C-alpha cells in the first residue's frame, strides 16, 4: 500500500520532468537553428542569465538557465547561482498562449523583475520562440551565416511611422515659417506706406502753415 502511495506521489513529478526534458530539447534545437531566436537570446547566453519562473494556474516554481549549450529547465536552483537575475510572474495559460500564438497581450501580461535592461529583449525572445514565428522563419534555418540576420520588417514599422510623423511635422513647420515670412513682409510694406503717408501729411501741413504765414505777413 505504501509503495502504491509513493508511486502516485511521484507521478506528477515524473510528468513534469518529462515535460521539462521535452521543452529543453525543443527550445535548445530552436535556439541553435533559428536566427531570430539566436539573436534575441544572445545577451542571455553571454551573461548566462537564470530566470526564476513563478507560475499560477497551475502553481509551480522552476528555473530556466541560458548557457552556450542551450536552455536548462530545473525545479532546483543551480548550485553556482546566488540569486536569479530575472524573476518571472505569469499564469500557465499566458505562457502557453505566448509560446503557441505569440499573442502580444499575453506576453505583456507577464510580469518581470530584476535586470530591467533585459525585459524588452526577453519579450522579443518569447515572441521569436512562438510557433507562428518559428513557422515563418524555418526556411532560413538552412542559412548558417550569422551575419546575415535581418530583423523582420514589422520591427521597423514603428520607426517608419515616427519618421513619417516627423516629416509631416517638419512640413507643417515649414509652411508656418513661410506664412510668418509673408505676414512679416506684408507688415513691412504697410509700415513703409504709413511712413510715407505720415511724412506726406507733415509736408502738406508744413506747406499750408507757411502759406498762411506768408499770406498774413503780406496783408
């Protein structure tokens, strides 16, 4: 009876271990062959980052380590590690959706703490590891030139939009400057005209005064 109970307790742990082994094998294979995954994983591999994953629904705690050999999943903290560089908080459903669909909403719901400079890169890594991204880029696995890595066009879309917005703002400012220049020239012409009228009036008044004085003097 005790043996049966012990076996039942070990079944979930054995299942999780098998899942971890499958994930390690699959994701390490993707890391070594997919150029975009390799690109986004580079800072994690170089710094040998370890991520502490706290998940709920289901509730679990495990570690994901990056090194030159690939990814390592483990329930126990690596012996050489004092503290994980990044801590992840997410539901199991959001992690599943992130890897299965690359859904940005699910990826953004994942909370991260520690190593803030790597947060955005980690989200990009998750997106590049998603099934749609892998299916989109698998043809490039045959190309082994690391220097030929190109970012997807959609990565440049926000930049192109900002450039177009700035170009439109510059155009508007140029038009405004031309309008101000035109208004300034109009004011200068009006000022010159008013000055001439003013001096003309002074001349006419001066002549009139002199004429009156001359007329009175000869009376």
